[in-house]
C-alpha cells in the first residue's frame, strides 16, 4: 500500500496503524522529515535533480536536509525523480551523485501538466521526452543495479505508446482495477492527481505501475478498517 501525495509522515501515528493491514507498504515522502525506523516499509523519496535543480523546483535550503535524512543504511530508501524541462539537464550528474550514497535505487517519471495552468516551463513535449528516455536507458547500462525504472515502463512513455498507456490507465481506474483515496478514504477521480491532470500529456508512473485490486469485497473490508482507524485518530 503506497502512502503519499502530500506528506504522510505528518500523520506518522496513523501510518503505524494502517501499515499493519497490508503485507507491503511504501511511504512516499519529500524527505524533509527524519525517517522513522520502520524496517517493514519501503521509503520512496522525491528528489528532483542535483541541488541547484532540485531547489529551483522544490524550494531553497531543502536538499542538504533531505540528503542527511535519507542517506541511511538501516532503512530501505529509494529515490524518485520527476523529470521536467528544468531538471532534465542534470540527470547524469544526479544519478552519479546518489549512486555513491546508501540509497538503494532511483526511478523516473515525467511531469504531468495541470489543466488551465501554464506548464510550458516544466512539461517536456513528446519529442523531448523521447530523447530523455533514451538518455535514461544509456544511464541504465552504466548503473544497472541503481536505476530501477524498467525498459517496459520507460517505453510506455515514448511518443508512439504513451496514448495507449493513458487509455489503459483510464480503463483500470474506471473499472475499479486500480483505486486512489484521499486522507479521509474518499475515492479520488480519475487518479492520484485528481481531475485537474491533463491525461493527454500524462507522465505519471502510476499509470503503468498501479497494482490491480480486483476483489471488490476485499476493498470494502479494507475501506471499513481504514475509516475506523481514521475516525479514532482525527
């Protein structure tokens, strides 16, 4: 079960209870809060490039703090980088730097534009994205154990396949094969980015990695258990 899209460690007490409902858990964090000593959790930390590029997108005086918090041998920590028109320039230096730390791996996704907003300074058009994907594949040859984005996932974002990927994602969410919930267990539509996402330009890795939960009764039982825990802790 992934806990993220927000800062889940602000509700650490809830995650301690909720994670016991699932056999696999992942906490998606920005890394600015020290990580708890949870041996049964995979931490996925958002780091968007080397220091200057990350702070251009995420804010000043954050990078060194994040690195100090997540560079730990005693936890299962991984990175995730959302590639934009700004930070694509530093991917090689970024991978080289973090491959020398205790972080286990890095994966990549691509910025998804928001409807009604000017996203041109961030969104890579399809031709630009194709070139970046080819660069990441070359990097994988040099760092095969560190870059965990599979070729299949990267290929799904290529311009000749990305629309097919988006359509499958829409079908999965509309048919309840994949579901996202907010902090009060209300379902989010159409996906984790809500309805503001421009699906025609999607770069979210969730569109190809979402686990399918096909048993409606199991979802109902989990939903009830989670709501009970939330109601007792809010």
